[in-house]
C-alpha cells in the first residue's frame, strides 16, 4: 500500500483524516482508532484474544509520529501509544469502519460495558 497523500489530525473534533492516492478518504474518530489499536494490549498475541476496551468515548490523539515509510504511531491522551498503524491497517479500518464499529458496540453491550469513562 502506498503511503497516504494526507494524514491530518483534527484535535478539536478528535478525528484523524487519512487520504490515499486513489482518492479514498477516511475520517477516523480517535475512539475508534483507540479501541481498534493494533497493539498487543488490544489485539492480544493470538487470534481470539482481542480485548473490548471500554470507557474511551472522550479519548483524543495528542501525537501522530511517523514510523519509517510504512506507518504512524498514535499517542492517545490516555497515554496508550504502543500500536503501530500501517498504511494497510489504516485503509482496512477506514473500509471496515461501519462493520467494526457495530461489532464493538455489540461487544460492549454483551459485556455490560460502556463507552463512557468510569
């Protein structure tokens, strides 16, 4: 996957805007990126170990740091910073946003958890 043509953080809206050369554009909310972080803390070390991260409705992104020519590391204001978001993964998150978000909301409900902190 070629690198995005633009990665722009709207801190006030808590949204990461990602555009690709083919014209595809995504507006990825910080909360969505946080709960879908590619980190082992969220995804686990093996298939089927994914964690449902609750209480992140108001999370923001405080830094977007390049990682080589293939990814960015996002630093969230809850201090989570271990996920490396490759260009492929950002495109995947954008393309699957509706399905993944619905699955996340279902997982929260099934576990009696909330998007709200505390």
